[in-house]
C-alpha cells in the first residue's frame, strides 16, 4: 500500500479475525459454535484517511484450520460467505462474487452491503492472504474502484 497509509496501520486484534461458518447441525455434532474464528499467522488493520479509499482494510495471513489448508482457506472464506449470492461481475450487481485475475495474480472477490456499509473481501490464489475492505458510507462503486486501482496490485 501507499507509504502514507502505513502510519495508519496497526496489528489487528484477535477479536477482529475472520469467521468461518459451518452448518449449525454439523457444529452441534462436533460440539463447536457455528461461527468459528479462523486461525491466522498475523493480521493488519488500517484506518485510511482518504475520501477515495475504504475506511478500514484488514489483511490476514491465514493458517490451516478446520481441515482446510492455509493456502485454500482465503478462497474457502469467500465461498463460505457467498452463500446464495450470484456469481457475476461485482460492478454489475451490488452483492455478488467472482473470480478475478490480473497478470499472474488472481483469486476470488466478494462484494456486498452489510448494514449500510459497502464491503469487499478478496483472496489471492496459492497464497494464504485474505483481505477485507469496508466503506461506512455504503459506496460500493468507489470501494471497487479503489480495489481495482490498489488492493489487487498488492503482492503477498
């Protein structure tokens, strides 16, 4: 990310970790909650002071958890949350998920609205990196423009 953003980043707290949802009946059989915090190596939270950027960005380095390898986990988180969403281009529909690719990088992208916030989540293929960006003003188009211009260019 831009060097000016680094001053606005800190280590993410444990309670901010992504959550993996499992079927409530399966959870009951296993004796675990249906929303399980994901194991992570590290996480960073950035509060970005720019009108063109999201308000908050999280980047996580995931670890193997719940029978899913650390490399598979970021994509599994996206697909786990996609649920009944349409698999279409995020820019054409407010809540959707899609594959993305740029040069030799690629992964999954999920875009949605959550209680008035615009949210995107993305993964990188063959990497243990999972990102989440939130705009509290609900402007999903602006959030997608930021992601296209900056976030997908990040290299693990």
